[in-house]
């Protein structure tokens, strides 16, 4: 007898049955028709769940086979029959068995086809829930472990959400004198002495919790019976990005400890009172202490002023400036009004300090500050950022107003200053950024104004410039380089090339590349290179200033020093002649306090004697602060490190300082070497540098030597060493080693082809 109805004359019924077949074939759960505990019909998913090859393979099988035992099948029947007979749907989770004997959990849903006649059979929906059961079991185990810790912790633990108790352990309830469950749903206010204390605690913990940090404090709280107790509390947000999810607090009673501390304080006070009664000396001591307190209060007042105002000029410092600028920008945003930020820097102010002393320079800055203050409105802010840099925040100022004020400040700053008996004249360079055109926040506007000021300096100084899109592009490029440079070291994008340095025999004769000839390799200069996978080769002239401005030059400089010395050690093992490694120092590195200690540590780690290292610093870096420079040089020299002045002649050196510098060599800048054979002035400058160095007992090395004529002139004048493309361009480490070991031809053969 067929189970399907006769549909030959009913197209709609045929279509419905086809649709039902498609649904059953593609259902994500198993569906089976059972009659007299025999599988009459099932879909593909049912066959897959129980391990049948196909739905047809399951048909005719006893449903009892799918249970762990006949008893299990009967038990299910006893539970299901009353529900099914009542016309209801029966649901249950049941442990069952696949054809291969594997046990697994299922969710069963069954219903009789005809509750009035159970013999018509039933329909069952089966879902494999084994993975969920395993996950539930693991979660239950984890929850049990956590609950065990929570219930038996020796400290009070409470979970708060919206400052209400969602859960706490028994230790917490006992700490504050509450019964089990009595605190559930209570506001945390119940264990604070007052509303003010409760609010203050919330204010104190908000900031660290929102940062994802822990909050730690000692608080005076109160038990249920009104007894105050001192507690040490620690708290952490469950999710710092969503504080509404609550926080966890760990609380420990430290009343005994605090009482001991108070008893100690009280005992001390009693002892001091007793001593005060018995000796007059104590009254003098008390008076002295009172004076000390007064001095401390005065010092605190001075410190508070120093925290907000510049000690020299009395102008707001960078902290107060940032606060006022933030307020001015808030007003400008709300009222849709313009605002200008102006950077002012004096041109060549360093020369005033170097030539006339810092006292004169400070007096000039004080007078300039007074002029600036008198030139602006009450709502404007004039601040000193440090040195000779001033910043003006100008609310309600458009481009025309900013240009007018800049012109006025040019005249004020350029007017002569009278310091003692001297009349001094300085000029300013200014940069202007406009809100909201150039930026929406103070930091961005400062960067734009600073960039515009540097453009004014590059354009000849004694001028002002507004920030432009061109400067924006340059700033964006600098930011792109800074972001890329932060990962360049760890990603292996930085490398060193090495340019050979040759000692010259100035007695005349043929210049040959040999150990005893007229020119032989005595050292190598390590030169930093950066190859970025997207930007390609980035010029050192572009990325070194970015590294210095961002502070990245410090880790990069340490890596350069260690890598160069390690390479020198590898060359030693490869059989190269003993060479000196020259490493450039930036001004930022030279100003760093731990430079001598860093150099000593790297030398020790690599195992290289200090005499093999030569540190090169620019003339400007050495003269930036000669007193400090001399101290650092002396310490490096005492450790056995050689020092040289790089790019000599391009900066401004005082001979009185130069003779005190612990340097052994001056490097003549290539800008003077380039036109030696054509330019008489360059020949005179180079000759003068070589003679001066000789008089001071210093050696000279000329950079950028590219022609035989340049080499011949330098030899005649007594230059001790040279480097340049006439000999070799900077080479990677392996190519440098091959050059040293294999080249034996005369120098003229080294010229580039």
C-alpha cells in the first residue's frame, strides 16, 4: 500500500508534494516518519546524522536500533506517549547512537500524525547537538572553577553595574555585616559614610577605569551597623570601552593597620607634647618648623606659578597656553568665528647668547615679551614656548587681521633693544595658521604655524608666511615618513653602506693602493640607508631630519653603532686589515645624557676596542652648547674613543672652543672640495683649514674627492686622508670586503666608469 496519496488528477497537490520533497531534502535538521517503531520515510539530513548511506538505507529499520539500548527506547516512549497522545509536541534531549556505534546528543521534536489514532505513526525532527553539549560542559566546568575561587576568596569581591551590586561573595557580605544575598541589587552608596564620599569615589575611579587601568585607593567606609572601617580597594572595568558593563571591586579590611598607624601618630604627638613641656628648645624647634612650613607654602605657590607661567618673561607657558587655546577654539567653533595661531621666532638669536652671554639674551627676551603683550588685545594670548619662540592665539582674527598684526609685530621686534650700554637689533620670522581652514585643533594649528615659520626662515627670514597647501603636502610627507620609519628597524628595511677612507702619503710619489704605498685604506665611514617596499630608496637627507624631530634617531643611532662595530668584527675575522669605523652622530644623540655610557656598553657587547671607533659630529652640534659638548667629548676621549668634526667649514666655530674640543680630526666638507681645481676661493679655504688643523695638532680628511686634480692639490697641501668616488662609492658590507681584499690597482683606476 503506497504512503503517498493519489495525485494523478490533482496538479496542485502534486506541486505541493514536490515542494515538500525539496524542503525535506534540503532541511538542516533530520526529519523522519515512524510507524510502529519502524522508520517509514526520512530526509537526507536524518540519514547523515545516524550514519546511513542514504534515506533509502534507513527505511524499514527499527527506531530502537538508534538508541543506546532497548530500555532507553522504552523510557523515551513512556515519557513521550502521554504528551503525544494529548495532541501536544514532545521535545527532549537524548543520547543516541549512530550506525558505527558512536554515541552523540540529539534534540528530538515529535508529534503524532493523528492523535485520535496513534497507530497512524508520528513525525520526528532530529538535530545533532553534540558540539553544543560539549561546549556547555566546558563552560560549566569553567564557571564552577571561577565560582569556587569567588566563594572561597579571603577578600571581598563585588561586581557593580550602574553602581549597583550584581553579585558579591560571602567574604564581602561579612566584611560589611550583611547576610547572604542582602546586598543584591543595592546601590554601593550603602557602604559609604556620605553622599559626598560616594560621589568623590566615583569621580576618582572614572578616569583610570576608562583607560583600562586599575583603580587603587584606601577608603574610610561603613558597615551595616554604622561602624566605620578602613578598606583597601582595587577595581577594574569589565570593558573599558563600555563602562556600562560594570566593574569588579576587591576589598580588604585594613582597619587594624590604619589604627596602628593612627596609634603611632598619636603616640608621637603625645611624646612631642611631653618634650615641649620639659624643654624650651622644643619651642625653638617648633618655630623653626613653622618657618619651614611657611617657606614650603611659598615654594608651592612659586611652583604653581612656574607650572603655568614662564619664569623669565612672566608670559603663559605651554601648559597654560594649551588650556587657553582650547577654550578659545571651543568658543570659535560654537560661534563659527575665525581664529589665528601665530608662531614667532627670532632670527640668529643664538648668536646673541654666544657672543654677549645669556644674561643679555634673557634681557632682550624680557623686553620683547613686554612689546608683544602691549601689541595685542585683552582676549589674545601671548605665550613663550621656550628659547626665543613665542606663540600668539588670536580669537576673532581673520586673515587680514592676522597679516596686519604680523606687520605690526615685525616693526616692534625689529626696533632696537637697549641692554645695559648696548643697542641690539634682531629680526623675527613668523608663521600663521588659520582656524578652521588649516586645522580644527590646537596641536594641528601649531604644526601648521610652525611649518609656515620655517618657510619664512627658508625664504630669507625677517618675514611672515601663512600656512599653504604646499606646506601641508610637505607635512603629510614628513608624517608618512615618520610612521613608516617607526617600523623600518624591526622590519629590516635599514642597512649600512660603507665608504673607504684612505690615508695619503704627502711626501709625493705614485699613489698606489697598497699597505705601504702613497694611499691605503685606514677606515670606513658607515652610512645609513633606507629602502621601503613602497617608497623605494628614501634619501638620508629626507628621513634623518624626520628621525631627529620624532626622537626615532636614538634607537636607530644605537642600532647603527652596534651594527657598524659588529661588521668591523666580521671583517677582522675575514682577514681584512685593521680599520677604523667612523659613525655619524646626530645633534639629538650628542645631547643625550647617556651617550658615553651607551658607546661603552655597545663596545663591550661587541668586543671591540674603543680605539677602533671614530664618532663624527657636525660643527653645529658641537657649537650648540660648547660647555656641554666639551664635557661629553672629554668623557668619550677618556674611554678611548676617537672624535672628529664632520662637514667642517659649513657652520660657525669659535677657535677658542675648537682648541678645547677633544677631537683628533677635521673633515673638510665636500662643498669646498668639489670645485678645488676651478675656484681659487675654495682652494684658499681648504688650504687655510689644513694649516689651521696642523697648528692645532689635528688631522684632516677631505670628503667628496672625485678627480685626480683634487687629490693632487690635497696631497700638496698636506691633507692626511681622503674619501670619495675617485676611490669608491659607499658599498654594502660584502662588496666593501671584496674591494679591500681584491683591489690592487692604482688609485686612478678606481674612478667611476
